[in-house]
C-alpha cells in the first residue's frame, strides 16, 4: 500500500482495539453493572464482586493505558505543530481521553481495589462491609459516570479528526 506508514498503521490498530475494549467496559459498567449490583443482596455481592471485578477492572485500566499510550505515539508522529482543524479536533479528543485515563488510574481503580477487598473480607467474616465503603463507591461511581459522559464528545472529536 503506497503511502501507508506501517508503524503508524500498527499503532492506529492498537489504539483502535484498546479503545474499543476500554469504552466497551466503561459502557458495561455504567449501563449494566451499576443497576445489576444494586439489585443484589450483600451475600451475593460477596461472591460476585471478588470474582468479576478484578479481571474486568484489569482489562479496563490496562486498555485505558494502552489506548492513551498508542494515541500519544500516533500524535507525536503526526502533530504538525500548528493549530489547524485536525490539531484542534484531535487535541480536544486527546485531552478528554487523558482526563478519562487519569480518572481510571487515580480515582476509579484505587477505590474499586479497596471496595473489592472490603467486600471479600466482609463476605469471609459474614459481616456487613465497613461504612466507609459507601463513600469510596460513590467516588468511583462519579468518576466512572464522568468518563461515560466525557466519552461522547471524546469519540466525536476523535472521529471528526478523520474528516478534517
């Protein structure tokens, strides 16, 4: 394929696949998992959360990291240093993606990690989870819901950049 940079093509493909994984899990957590978990009793949560959430959150946070890193590699190769329509569009989309990435790694994951442990400990002891778990769950929920809403303009600006 003349004019195609194989390095850029590889990183675009990595960015694309990791992004689908990240945003797909984000939508699963926000559109399905939140309401499902509300419907469960504490004993069932004690069985499901320690089994389901660690692998789901592993894929979630690492797909976020791979998406952002691959995007930055692409950006470093393509950025023209100007302020044309492509740069503005990709810059806005990329900035939203970085905010979302930071929410995953700095708010959602640390809180969820502790929630998983507290849930498992409470289930093992057949006790209620500690009261502070509700505040951690709220922080993780708000950061995740913020990411859900930011994903809409982020995806718009990323897709728009291909038409500029």
